[in-house]
C-alpha cells in the first residue's frame, strides 16, 4: 500500500518520570531513586517504583490525551483509575494487565474518546487509523527500541503509533532511550512483526 508520510503532533511521555534516566532503570537501577518520582502522583517512591515498569499503557494514554488537548493526569493517578476499571488487576506483587477491553471502555467513558480493543490489528488497519487522524497502541516486545534485535517472543510492551511512512511506522516508545528511540522512532514495516503480537488498541478522536 502506498502511503504519504503521516506524522501527528503528539507529546511524549515516558513511563518513568525521568525520561533521560530510562537506560539506567531498564538496566536495573532502583526507580525509587528517580528524582522526579513525585510528579507521578504516587504516595511514595516505593509505590512509584512498583508501577513505573508496568505503566507503558498509561504513558500511551497520557500521550493520546495530550495530543487532543485534554487534561493529562499524573501517571499513578491514572493507574488507580484503571485498577478501579479492572484494566489492571493487582494480586499482591503480581499485576494482570493492561487488559484491553476494560481499558477501552474506561477511555471511552472517562475521556469520551473512540477507543477500541483490537485483538487482531493488521498493518493496514494501523495505517488506515493513522491516515484517519487516529493513533494506535501496539503490543510489541520491549527490545523494539533496537529494530535489529532478534527477540525470543512478541508482545508484552505497549508503544504508541503516531505516524507512518511508506517504509516504517513511527512510534513514541514509553521505554525508549534518549538516543532517538523515544519520539517518532521509525520501525520498518518489514521488521515490525519480529516484535509485534498483532494486537492493540485503536484510539480515535472524541466519540460522537
């Protein structure tokens, strides 16, 4: 399919408050020492450190809200709302989620956006959504920040598709590095399926 370059104006949010320190956190540094942790809305550094590695979907939502000029709540405040909506289910130190259908229902009800869970989300549908002014949350392997990688599995991490060219999808990656893999990072369509689980959430404009 031939497509023109699409590049939506979308603010970037990392799933950690200090986006410049993501390489350290990914390598195992204690996120409770993030100097900006309080900006997350967490009650303590420990609460923030528990949720930060799990907040890729929250970061994607914050980016989508910002792109539409809507209020962008702190990340852990959104986590608590999503727990109430059963999009995250916590059992002790284990968390199930992000669960797409209750997430989409929450986004629609809370924010008035056209959000749709997409258990099967083909490249062409992603392109069409972007061409129509929408965004797409894609389930990929975290190593997508290095498109030459050879991951052993697909999925498990969410990035936000914010644009496209003929050759690549452009993503905002909540766990990207400040070397160029955070904002508008190009992932060649030909390489995407090595990381991509083929599912996600479509985010359009305001419903109705």
